[in-house]
C-alpha cells in the first residue's frame, strides 16, 4: 500500500506527511513522533549511502540541524539531542552502547567520533561546565562486581589504543600516539585559574601510582621525551646537562613549594 501524498495533520496522535519525493515529514505536536515496539532485527536500516553534496552541511544518514543553523532551545531541561539506555542480563560477551566503524581505501582521512562544544558570546558569567566528552564507568550498587580478567585492565573510563598489522607502514615524519594532549589556551591567553596538560584527581583511597607502566616484552626507550623547552635553562645542548657550573633539572611544584629533579647526562 502506498501512502505517498497522504497527510495526517495536528489533532492526530501521530501526524505524518508523505511528500511527493517519498519523504516523510512529522507534521504535528505529539509526545513521540515514531515509536518502535516488539521484536525487530533492525528498527532502522540503511541499505546504501550515496551523498550528493560536500562539506559539514552535506548529506548525512541522520541530521539534527547544521552548524550555521543548529536546533535551538532555551529551557533548563537536560534531554540533549540523543539519549539511549539499554540494560542487559546476559552472562557472556558484551554490549556496545554505540559503535561506529569507518574504513578507508583512499587518501581521505577518517575520524571515528568527533565532538565540538563551543561557548559563544555571553552577557553573563557564562556556563559553569563545558566538556567536549565525558566517559564514566560506574559500579552502581553495593553488590556490583568486576570479574577477574587475568591481569588486564577491565574497569576503564577510556581505552586509547593504536595498532597495526604486520607489513603496514607509517610515514617517517608522522607522529603516532594512542593519546594526544593538545593544550592551546596560552596562544589566546592569558586566562585566570590554573592550566594543565593533564589534570588528575583521586578520591577517598590512595591509588598504587599516578601512572602504571606494564609491557609484555619491549618496554620503552625512554621514560620521558622532552625538547629543550622543558629544561629550567634554555638552550640545553646534547651532553650539556651539568656543565659550565650549572645544574639542570625538571621543575616540580609540590604543595606550593618548587623542587627540581636533577638531570645527569648519560655518557
């Protein structure tokens, strides 16, 4: 049965308008525009994808506004754009709340997940919280448990990993890292408050260490790698760590007192 051209306007529980190009437009105020119930293999399935335009405002499988014309709201609700909740009672394997897989066979770059939050012109003090991403792993019960995983970390807020098959190549002038910390506030500052590359806090218990290193066989060539700007004196040449009557060190601020970790050249 074809519903092309049919319109159910406001007053109906669900108003649906079928346009001449076979598109569907929800054209009524209602609690839920589309409701799925019952057992389904896929509630929504896209068989193919052929974009017809370019740029950030171009064709997408799902869209809610554009950068130039975003959806707007001015209430104090916390609904957001998308919310998804799933509870499972299975006993093996695992679920993924949201999974995106991108593949490339050409020169085009691919970014698995991207998030941009912007603070625009403010007439008052501005927002009290701006996070580009928030990931929380929570044991939400007095009887919640994490099973043994044979020594691997299995209670993790974020798992960052890069890997490659044997024979894959990376250009010599390319930096590869599982985590990139890029702080560029200073270029536009100075700003008030404290500024860090990484900010770490702890709760009621004392962790075993701030950073834990574990490797299977190869380890690391160096614990840290700094260019010359990390030293107290500048410039510092190769093998010139303690010469000319100077003591070079890395500065640490501990409880409002500055200390130096002495550096010695390895010869």
